[in-house]
């Protein structure tokens, strides 16, 4: 009899229409019927990406698409500049290391965002840097990166700008072309409201030049193969058919709502969540650069953050995320992206109030929910 | 009002229970609930693989798992022996080439199977060969490879035996351990009756030694990461949650039926299909080494094979496969694996009879169906 509420930064809940699409009989992928789907989702992805460039689909999770970016842009021995401000920034560094690419790392304190002028300084100091790797929304800390400012800096150089938008695409604004993003990587299980299993990657003409030149070994994630296939409305290898058919539904829903209205909805949920935390006397982990996709909150001293998350999930069916790596037990993360709405947030806050009370934390019962309601009423 | 029948060698039709599982609300993957699923499918995969070794799951299509085999076993400059008897054997060669591995190719005529003694001869002549790459069922030609015999040859050498069982696993017998297969690669969308999007790979202790030594760049498909994660009942990266939950259902179904009974069912469908083709006066493409997973049939001279497939699919809703690459237009391929049963085969044959008649091919109407019925009555 228990309802389960998912407030995690991936996977996010599935809309009923998507669950229905997932349940359809499968169709073959080398048919005119599926080609029509590829055509539709290619156009729809361009809308969400706000780009005129090709957006390739990969049967992989987001990390696979990140790997595709690294190996298609750079050869062993090449130089990359990496903004590392959390677990997912670190992934760029790990990927470069795995492929023999020299990674120059801007190590940003977890919870803070990088300054565009630091990137400018590094690019000037090291003209060998061929690509700058960034993270739109660093899920591990809840920090949003100012991609607009970074784009302005990078576009003046021969380097390309790569954005990991796995967390954030379709939830917060990312004008790929206007902001001069050369490659934007994403995944299906966050703002796009699908199960995990699809990776996406857009490629600008500036990036495509590097793709053609890269000497890194590549096959499954070879974007030259992906391009050749997409030019024939096909995929290089057997696609994740069911997810792509569900993606077509999602993209229709997104177009119907319109990106602008979706971003406003996410901002309101983020504002409400942040107000609620303040109402409960809790401190935001990244107050100066908080993303509208996920909010990280410090666990009050003396409370066991892992137990808090576990109790909410296992006793009450409300799944939020705990901290990762160095933040383990120290923060909780409440996602407000994708198919999550006002009353899911209220439920999450109410459940948090319940468990905080049971764990002995002192606050004004109802103060979190009330603060959120005030925002939602605006 | 048209029913669609899928008789293609991937994707294969989804059982209703699987469609229902695909439609369930999603759960988070870092939870005890999903850990229980990982535990269950890991055991179930060992049953289907007939192995005691770990079977790793990758969020990718089968080619991703093939790439994982190549880069985890071999370093640039290493030597591989490849059995190339069709499009999927060629994929091993292409993969090795993409990663700087020297590929010694046994070029087998399409429609024929390799002789184990040829592999023995090559291994003796070139002791630098570290891995032998084979294909259980070459989907492009319908040929089954004698893995038992090859296993006996390879196990006496320092080389490892890698089997692409993407087409075939769960449909035809493959005793991974008994036949000394060191790595068996597979995918979700064939004998395992799921949508595409999951790759599988088993690793023997002999292969694991090479995995630890390989100097190839690797990250997303790094099996050391996969092993470290699976040892903690986890996956290295966000898994294709929905497909894995559906996989748990499939594996329960397979266990309930039992592999032995499943292989008998597939053999009967293959026998019926082959008898039907004979009844229609059509010639099998690979009579001497026909697989029980898919049957390739020569298109009679003068008939347009592509039109035949297209008419069956677009006019009558029965999807079979045509020929690939050098066999384009020259063969048709009828799959009988996964969730396909007796009367699906009858439907496929009946539809083939209808379109052959309309295309002016002369035969005894009903002779194909009758021949199949005779086999099914046995």
C-alpha cells in the first residue's frame, strides 16, 4: 500500500505516457517505421539542445557519451583543460587519464563554481589546450556552472567547449549554439524523464574537425560512424529501440509545454525547496551557485545523513539522494527535475520534517512545507 | 487492424510479461531493492551462460560488449586470430583494426563454417596469437560454428577463446565452461527476448589475467571497473535499470522452461522452417552448418529479394530480414529464436507463400506450411 516518490537526480520519475510507450510491442530498427522515429527525435533533440547541429544518440549511459566526447576530440598526448568541481568533473579527468590525454585540472572547491576568467587565464597560459571540459549542473554538489560566460571565453580560442549536461538538460536553460558549446553530452534519465540507457552528444562544426582528426582508438563510440549513419536516418549499431520510441513521446511533451515554461517550473520548484530548507533551519551546500535541477543541503551536525536518507526511503517510500564520496553522510540532495511537480516537493519536504523530528532535530514542525507553499502560491 | 509479426534475428518479439515489466515505475539503482535484482540476474545469467564465471552487464548494444572483449584482452600491437565468416566476424576484425591490434583473419566463405583444425594450425604457426575471436551463430549467413571443437583446440594453448553469442545465447546450446570459452559476449534483443540496450560478457580466470594486463585505453567498458562494482552487487555506471528489471523476469521464464527444453523447441522451429523451404523448392544458404536460431534462404533467380521482404512487411505485417552487404537482395533470413513459437513460423511461411505467388514464383501452394506442420506434429 506504499506509494514510492522518487526525488533523486537520476533516474527521475517516468510520466505515465512514457511507461505506456515502454510497454509497446517492439518494432524492427531497419524499417521505414523506425526511420520516421529517428527523424522525429533528431529534430526534437535539436529543439531541447537549442542547436542546429546534429545530436547523436548512443546506446549507453551518460558516461558512454562523455567517453565519446573525449576520444573523438582528442588523441593520446593532447592537452585538455578540466573544470573539476565535484564527482562528475572528476569523471572528465579520469576519462582523459584512461586515454593518455594530458589533463590540466582547475580544482574547484566542492560547492563552488568556476570563474570564467580562470579558464581564460589557463587557455592563455597553455595554448596547447584543445578542449575545455565542464559540467552544466554538478549533481554531486548541486552547483550550476555559468556556461554563458565560459562559452564567450572559449570561442575566442582554437579550443572547443564540451559541456556535460547529463544533469540539467531539459530542466535548466542551455543554449548550446548561442553560448558556443561545441559538444553537449547528455543522458536519458534526468530532465528527459526516461529510464537510463541512452546517451546524447551534439557536435558543432568546430568540434567535427577534431572528430575527423582524432587518432584515439574508437569504434562503438566513433562519431564518424554515428554521423554516417544519421545522414541516412539510421544508427551505427543496434539502437535502444524502446527508449528511442519513448524519447519521441517525451520530446512531444516537452515541445507542447515549451522549454521556457519548463525552465520556469523548475526554477519555482528549486526556489520552493530552498525556501523550505531555510524554514527548517537547514543550510544549503552551495548557496551562491545553486542549480535549479537539484538542491544539496548540509546535514545538521550530530545527525546521521545516511540514516536520514535510508529512513525516508525504506520506511516512508520517499527516495532522495545522500552525499557522494567526500560528502557521504554530510549532505542530502533533493532533485526537482523532470517529471516532478509541486506536490511531490511538498511530500518530500513533509517526509523530511517527519524523519528529522524522529531523529531529534529541533525545528518548527510544518515550517518547511509552509515556506514552500508560499513560493508555489506566488 | 493489422497484426505485426516479427521474425527477425534481433530484435525478437517481447513476451507480454516483459512488456508489463518495461512499463513499471522506475526505481533508483543505488538501493537494496535494485541490489536484489542485480543479485538475481547475475545468478540467472550464469545459468543461461552455463558458467560459474562472472557475467557483467553493460548499458550498450552487443557491439559495445564486443568492444569490451577486444580492449580488455588485448593491447595495441598484440595479435588476434579472427574467424571471419560473415558480417559479424568482420566486426571483430574492424574492432581489432580500430584499436591497433594485429588481426590474423581466417576468411571463411559466407555460408560455410570454420574447421577447428584450421584454428589449430594457425595457433601453432603463430604463437604470438593471444585471443581467438569467433561467432556462435553468424546472423548474416545463418551458420552455426562448432564452438565445442574450437574450445578443445584453444584451451591447449595460451590463447583465450572469445565467442560472440549475441545471436544464439538462450536459443542454441552454448556450454561456456565445458567448452572452454573464456569470454562470451551477448546482447539482450535476441534469445533473451528483451529490447536492445544491454550487453553481457562473461570472463574466465584465464581471460581475467589478460584483462588485468591490457594496456588499451578503456573506461566505460573497463571490465576491472565492472568487476569491482559487481563484487559489491553494483554496476560501474548508471545501469539500464528498466531492461535489467525486465531481464530478471526473462531469466525466471527461462529457468522455469529449462534450457534443455528451450533448445529442443528452437531446433523444432528450425527443422520446420528448413522443411518448409524445401517444400517451396527454395534452397538453404548454409545447408551444411545451419543454425537453429535463424535460417538463411536463397532468393530464387529472377526474384527481387528486397521487394519480397518489403512486401511481406509493409503489406502484410510480417517482418523477416533480407540479406546484408554481399548478400543484399540474394537471401532472406527467417529468425526462430526467443519468443517465437510454432504458429508464428506457420504465419511467416504462409505469408512468404502468398508474396512468392504474387511475385510469380511457381510452387505448390501450401507445400511450405504442410512441410512445417509435419515437423511440428512429430
